[in-house]
C-alpha cells in the first residue's frame, strides 16, 4: 500500500523538484544581475545561501499590493541539493 502511494506521488514530486530547481536558478541569476532585480520589484530583497551540505537555498522577499490597496509582504523560498 505504501509502495503504491509513493508511485502515485512520484511524478508530482519530480515536477515540484524541477520547478523548485528552476526557481532557485532564476533567483541565483537575478542575485548576480541587479538590473533584473530592479525590473522585477524596486522593494525586493534576494539572497542565496549555500550550506555545509551543498544545499542551495534561494530566498525572495518582496512587497505587493493586494486588492484593497494594503501592502503585503511575501517570502518565497526554494531549495536545491547539489550532488558531486
């Protein structure tokens, strides 16, 4: 039963990992190119961290205006495990 559940979830998990990897790559590239960051949002903050286990984590924090005009703060994060 657990084997079937894992097989059913595997394609979705693969897609999520791919999307997370692509997102991290885009954030890392934007971190290196300040003009891209400025075009996306003047108030955005981006950082990329690499920890001891070679795990790349990219963060994006930005402010956006909702339907009623209030400013909301959003933080998105993606992780990527690097293998040797």
